[in-house]
C-alpha cells in the first residue's frame, strides 16, 4: 500500500503514476455516473423522434414480411407492446425475435441483425453536439460544441442514438434508460477509478490515470454514489492506463491520445470500453466532484453491445442499423466498411481513495 | 386461543407466581396495572433493588440456556435513564400490558422451539413414558434444571411442585407431554423471577445479599448475563460468603472473554447508545450518514474502548486523546479517511485498526460519530447538546434543562448571513439573560467540536467562515478538539465520574453519602493503579459494599 500525504488528510493513491513534482497532489475519484454524451434540443431530428419499441415492432414486423393484418391482430392481443423481455412465448414475440431472414429461413434478429431489414430510423440532424474533434477536420457530419464553440466535433454515436427517446439527454439531464441501467449494474460491477495528479489544479501539467477497482460503488442515504470510499485497485495491467494532461483555467485535457481500455466486467451493459484516439476533458467542482467527457473511436459493435440493455426502450434492430451506418472510422482493409464509430461519453466522478494492491 | 384470554392468563400467572396481590387479575381483564419494580422491591426486606432484565441480558440468557438457534432478538420498549444510567432506572421499570404481551409472545416462541423435534433431544434431559400423557418425573427433571438457570437459584419445593402440576394439567388438556412442558416453560419465561433480578437478603444479620443473589449480582456486573454453573455451585457451597471465595470467582470471571460483554454493556449504557435507536439524520444534509454508519459508529467506539482499556490495559483517561481506533469503509467515507476492505496482509476485514496522524483533527472518542452525531440535531450540529452531554455523561455534572419559553430562532437558522457559524449564532442567542448561564457551561466545549458537523464529518468552515474552536473548560484553555481531549484527560472529575457511574451501575442505584468512603477509596485506588478499568471492576466486585443491601440512596 502506498500512501501519499495531502493536506491534513491521508490520501491513499496509486503512486508512481506521473506525479509531476515534489508538491504534486493526487486526487482519487470513482466514477459515479456514465452515459453517452448526447445533446438533445427541439427539432434536432428532422425525421422526427423514433417510435417507442412496441410501436416500432409492429412497423418492423411488416417490413420483415409479416402480414399486416396478422401484425395488427397480434398487436391487439398483446398485453405489453413495449417489451420482449417477457420471453418469446407467444406468436408476436417470436415474430419480433425472428425478423431476420437467412436463405429464406426466419432466424433471430438478435443473433443475425445483419439479416434484418433496415427500418431507416431517424438520426440526429442538429448542428450541435458534445464530444471532441478526433480527426482534426470539420466534416459534414461533425458537430459544433454548444458550450466551447469547438467545431469538427466527432460523435457519430450521438447522431445514431439521439432520436430514440430513451437516449435523449442534455448537459444537465442523463439519458433515462441508459442511466437507469448504469445505476443498477454499478451496484455490482467493479468500480471505475480515475486519479489526477498535478501541482496546480488550475493551470499546469498533470497526469490522469484510470483503473478498475476490486470493489463496486456503494450508495449514500440518497442513493447517490458514496464519496470518500476506499477502493483497492485491480492489478490487471490491461485496465490501467495513464495519460499526460494539461490543466488550463481549471479544465483538464489529455495531451496524448493512446488507447483506453476499461475492463468493467459487467457482462450485460458494459463488458469492455475500448477507445482509440482517446480524448478527455475534466472540470472540478468546488465540492471535489469531477465532471468529465471522454471520447474517441470505439468499435461500433461494442458501442451497440454496451447499449444493448438500455435498448429495452428502443428497437434494437433499428439501433443496430443506425450505429452501423453512422460508423465513421477504422475501415476494414478488405471491404472498406468502417468498423469504428466516433463516440463521447459523459461521466461524473466523486472523491475516492485508491489503494494499490499486489497481484 | 383468544389473544386477550391468553394475555389475561399470562397476567394471572405472572401475578400469582410473583406473589404480588396487585396482579391478581380476572380472566376478563384486558388492561393490567403496570408494576414498578421498585414498588415490589419496597415490599421486600432490606430494601434490595429489583432490576428488570435488559434486552441484551434477556437474549444472552436464552442463548446460553437453549442455544443461539432458539434465541430470539428481544426488543423492549425504550427505558428512561436515571442518574445517567438505564441500569438505575431498570430498578424502577414497569411492565406495561403491551410489554407483557410482548414477553408472552417471546416466551411462547422460545418454549415451542425448545420442545420441538429439532431441539427436545438436546435440551430436555429425559424422555417421557408417553408422548401423549403427563410424566411428572421427566417434567420435574427438566423444569427444575432449567428453572435453576433461568431464576438464577434453585426452585423452592413449592415452586417445583406447582410447575410440575401445571405441566401435567396442560399435557392432559393438550394431549401432549411436550406441549404441556412448553406451556409451563413459557410460564417461567414470563415469571418475575426470570424477568426481574430479584435479590434476597441473607439471614446472617449482616445486611448483605444471600449467596445466590450475590452470584447474580456478580454475574450481571461482570458478564452481563446469568451466573454459570461454577458460580451457582460456589453460591451453593457458601464460597461467596467469604472474601476469598468471591475474589476467586471475580478473577475467573474477569479473565473470561465474557467480561468484554460486560464492559460493552456498561459503556453502552454510560454513553447512551440506546439513543441510537431513535437517531435520525436529514439525508439531504447528511447523505453519508447511512444505516450502516449508525451501526458502525457505536461499534467504532466500543472497539476503541475495548482495545484501549481491556486488551491493552490502558489508562481510562486516554479515551479522550487516543489516536488509535477502528474504522469500516462506511465510516471511512464519513470521516474522509482511507479504509480498505483488507488488512495490510491483504486478509479480508470488515474493521481496520488505524491510527490518525498527529495533524489529524480527530483524537479520542469525543470526535467519533457516536458522540458528535448522537448529540446533534437531525440537520445541524449542536455545541450546546454536545457540551451538555460531555458535562453530564463524562464529568457527572448536572446541566439544567432550558426554561420553557426560550426563543431558539437565532440558533436554529443556519442560513442567516449575519451569523455564519454556530459560535456567532449562540453568541447572539446568549444575549438573552435567561440563557447565558447555562450556555456558558456547555457551549465552549461543544464549540471545540463544531468542526465536526451533525453527522460527524470534518469541516473547517461553516457557511464560508472559519470555525473558531478555542475555549476554556473550568478555567483551562484549549485551542481545538484535540486540546479539549487533553484537558479532559487531566480533568479530576473524569475518573471520579467513572467511579460514580460504575458503582451506580453495579448497585442499581447511586451510592449514598454513607458509601462515600467506599467510592473515595475506589477512586484513590483507580488513580494509584493507573486508571485501569478492569481493575476498577474487580475492586468494585470484591468490595463488601457491593453486596450490602440495607443502604438506601439519599
């Protein structure tokens, strides 16, 4: 265990992670909220907001070749049009599952989404969005950050998701379904830790480290993540990474953009966050909370997988096609089809103690 | 069976077995008169005290007699505090009809488990000739054996005969030997002889307890539970009538691990931990004060005390200054202190022993949540409550209650920009003449602790203003909470108060003026031996005064 003294309190933190000088202070954090950075505003979906899952299923069933009358009959009989979570016990839910076709045979859309009809659901058409300029260009699909004014912001994931009601959010509101699922799974998945080391948290060089904890977060009396808990760091080197950073006027940005991998281990929602061209922007509130946006290019299939459970309130087949089409980087050398999508996620992190643990 | 008839039956049984005319109720009675133990005691010769079992004692006895899987967690109604202790008010505690109903339900539940198929072979030392009929010999064997344990004395022949007869009648009525036995066992468990520690005077003219009462007094004082077989045997053989015999038992009991239970019970009573049952904090203001913290805060202080005073045989006065304590992750969050879930050797651990660094604002039990949070309001700290608690609990000084017509508006409004800190608000409040006197004796110490908010988290500022923690205690200046701990460490009233509280706890009453020489002697010995609390327990328990019964409090 390595201990770094800070002020009147003892801070246990990862040592040797690039403390920038003799006076360096290390602040430990645990991520308390994490969700796609989607900046929604009225009129940002020219094709209109997408239908909720239950209604979209009916449209999708017809598109998949089911008889329109039959679909209407199923819908009339269905107790719950909104979800397939109840299983596939009746004809309608089986049909929803089997919207894909391979060689004329109906197969599961969830196992074979590539064999489904693209419902061409709406994507965000707005000019404004949150994230980072990952390629240094201001292309046709790029956003403009409404706060910083930065142009060329690459966040195609926001375009793909932003017209689904359950993914809509703002700078002050988290997307409903995704956030709900995060709150649930974070009670059991290993916590994600961040530490920032700097001489001066207003201006100057800094380093930022990420790691996975051995423990999950705990909740306070208001069901918010409990600050100042102590987390043991998982020694698995795959989930540990450190970036050089710079703080200017209290805003931290990383100055190197190597890949990030977060082995969260949550098999349903967030198995593994992998980014290339990683960008990070962090601000610190007076009460010690870190508000951050992290972005980069993510394998688009993983972005889809990460959002799977939250898609309970959206048609997953529609999500699949939207994200696939929005992929904007990492072309396959053979096919030229993009394998990665530009993304930005927002997260908040509350103060926490890190304790390094041996393997 | 109709519930009311059950209760009426129990009450009748209770009254008859207690031999108390006040309890001679009719079957139709649904509201029983409450019985004050002290009223019953006053009828007994020698003015002995008669104390009701505490919930912990009840649970310990059932667990030790029948096993943990038979025991049920007992929660009794809140008890009042007298002379700073529930142990004193326990001798004046009443059994109200709702409580009796609770006792009755608990007793029936325990009795049913004892005779059920899973337990009877283990707990009942004989088998009846027939499962469906009475068996007086077997019933007598069980009831007299268990009765000796539960009553902390042998049953009298009349009691034993009555129990066996009643068990037989119940067996005939129910058609089951074991149901009959359970009926009678439940009766024993609501008997005053079980629920109350009824002491008897020896017929030797010395004005002291009889041998079995001595055994009970020793056992509840040093173990917080019933006497074990060795102690009952010592009583039976007359060994407790000699100082040597008592000393041998006291040494044995203090060396036992059960002694920690007694120390915990005493300090829990002294520090008013029963009030945690009613403690609530505003979650919007103190979100870190979770249910887990409520539990851990008490245990933190207990572990600190046991480690210092018992494990390390430390100086009592160091409870005000020690930097060593134990924390859980939940407390670590409250205190902003790193607490891993493993020991330094990476062994999993719920509690980690830590030592605050020298520059940390925390030292001593007064800076722990069990004190600062308990003696605060739901949404704000209270220097006055803390100062009052400190004076009353730890220095045995009486602080008058506030008069009824005080305007607290200024103190309660923590958002008034004119008075940013508690000190400023109290200063404004103290301009009212009727308030000044009391606040002078409570607030200075409480203000030293105001760097700990109403939940126990550290803060250097309130509403942006620095918190001034300086003050004086009985003429001695301190700068902050750590300094205050040092002043208390050297305050002559602190050890004196502990002696007063411990002797009161032991006797069930405040020692009288006639017993001043005894308590003075204990205090002198306490000081001479380095303020070792286990030694103080020993000296109290081996004192002749511990068994005297004729002296009434004055």
